[in-house]
C-alpha cells in the first residue's frame, strides 16, 4: 500500500507539472481548437452551447491561458484599466462595484490603480496601465495636466471619464456637473431661509470636483447677495474625526452660523456627532450639509442634508460603454451620460415650511 500511494502521488505530480493547453481544452470540450479559442475570447459567432462546453472543460482541467503570450499577437489585451483617486473613501468602492458588476461574465478583467489625488502619481499609474495595452480605460475626472491628456489621446483605445462632466472631455464621459451640484444646493438652502453659511472641506486644492462644487455654491450665494461666513480647508483626507475637530473650530470663531456646507458626508457626519455632544439642535439651529448620500447620512434620519449620487450607476454605465465599444456592438461614437445627484434636506425642509 505504501508503495502504491507513492506511485499515485508521483502520477498526480506529473499531471500537475504538465502545462494545460488550448488543445487540451478543445479535446475535453469536443470542439475544434479554433472554436475553443473563439469561445474563450467571447466571439459572437460561437453558439452558447459551445461556449458553455468550452468554459466547463477549461474549468475542469484547470486551464488559465497565457494572456501575455496572446498579447504579443494582437493589439490590445482583455484588461480594462481603472484609475481612482483613493480607496479610503467608500464612494470609490461603490464605483468599483458598479464597474466589476458590469464586467461580470465577460472576457474583460478590470485592473485598478490609485492616484491619491496626486497628478504626478496619476500620470505614472495611467502610463503603466497603458503599457499593458488594455482594451479600454476608465479615469476619474476631467482635469488633467497636458502630459496626462497627451498619453490618453495617443492611447487610441476607448476611454471613459467618470464622476464629472465639466472640463476637457477626451472621449466618453459619465457623471454630472459638480459646479451645478454646488449651485443647486446653495439655492435650495437659501430657499429654506438659511443665510449665515460656512464651508468646511479637505484638500480642496487637489480635489477638483469638490472645488467645483464649492465654486458653484459660492456663485449662488453671490447672486443672492450673500458671502460665506467662514471657509475652512485642511490638507488631509476627509474623515469623521476631521469633521468633529473642524466644526468645533468653526463654531468657536463664528457662533452665528446657521448652516455649514461640507465637501462630503464623512466630515458632515463628524460634525453631527460633535453637535450631538454639545447639545446643538441639528438642523433646527444648525444645518449640516454633506455630499454623496452615503449610508452614514441615513443613520440619523432628517439630520444631515446631502446630494445623493449614483456611484455604482456611474461605474456600471462607464463599463457598459467600454463593453459596447470593445465588442463592436455599436459605432465608435463617444457617449455622454449624465446622472444628476438628488438633493435631500430632510427635516430642514419641514422646519422651513413650518416657520
């Protein structure tokens, strides 16, 4: 028995050492090598029955393929490049979820890079992803240095810019106008009677989209004859703890504030926690307005105002544009999809209507 077990193990080891090839997949599926190849590449002229047979056979015999070798014989790989500002903000995990969901059950695989709101790092990330010859690319925003715009234009692959529709659009775009989002929120707040309004944000000089919202917000105030009472910006990633500290600072210097507009929901939530500790009535005495409509803004019904954005929808729509472009199911015309954020003011509207 001992000798037999050793023999069986050595046979298994030999099988594991053997490289599983496309020919093995074709034989296991009972189709030609060409059909197996086309089925695994997602070609439209292979029947669903054969596609399922080939995929099943590949899985059963452990075939993974060699995309590096395949890339030498064709212009682009089956990779979809995605460049995001950071991964600490759950906004972008929602975007990622939308992208990966749209690419499920396709031959395309997303690869992610993170810029950390740094233009030089963003350039290097995009350049490295492009060096792998992706089939398409998703990048965040519309504000890029000339060097980055140059390599994006020269890539000659389908490109989708997400989260913003203001600025330099190179190909397709999915998102909304942040300037308009800020403007609309200010108009909505002014209609509730709030006039002594401050702003609190994080790394506004690098977060172009937050800067555009702030600009639109200030424009609406200016048109109504108002100015920001205070303007706080810190050079750190937005967190709940940052919001706690900044609202303390703002209220100590400007106790007359009746509303604060934040660059996102994280710091708005931190401000709310601090206001609860200090027994400040929100939103009756002080309205706190964030951005994105994150889950945390729903944990205190009616307390936090916000603009609800469809992050997963933006990611999904972007990926679907690339799928259409990469599989030739539509013309190569660029697309623009606008998903407007929805303003939610909760109890602030109730208070304004009853006053």
